């Protein structure tokens, strides 16, 4: 086999390996995106299930509050959500990223 043919073959081999690596990277990113979408859907479902419970709880409390209904409800739900975000962020914090 001539040197030119060897060079062509090695270029083709490198191109094939590069294509395989890109396909592998694409598959990994696709799996990551799909799992993120599925987890978001589960989170949304959980939020919908808890919506009525939280609404009933907030309505009971706001009936006894001197501040009128919707304003108090919005403030209370915001406070609960912010606390929830802070707790979840702390629990899922990446310890390696801190270093």
C-alpha cells in the first residue's frame, strides 16, 4: 500500500473515531436533557398535588389574619416557597464547587 493510501486510511479512521465520539457526547447530552425534563414534569405534578393543600391552609390562616386575604396569602406562599428553595439548595449543594 502506498503512503498516500495509508494517509487516506488514517484520515478516514480519525474521522470515524471523531464521529463516534460526537455521537457518544450527543447521546449523553440527550439523556441528560430527557432526565431533566422528566424530573421537571414530576416536580410540576407534585406542585399540582400540593396546590390545594397549601391553598386551603393559607385560606384558613388568612381568615384569622388582620391583613386581608389575597395579600396575606401571597406573602405566606412566597415565604414558604423561598424557605423551600433555600432548604433544597442547601441539601443539593455541590461540595466540590465550593472549593
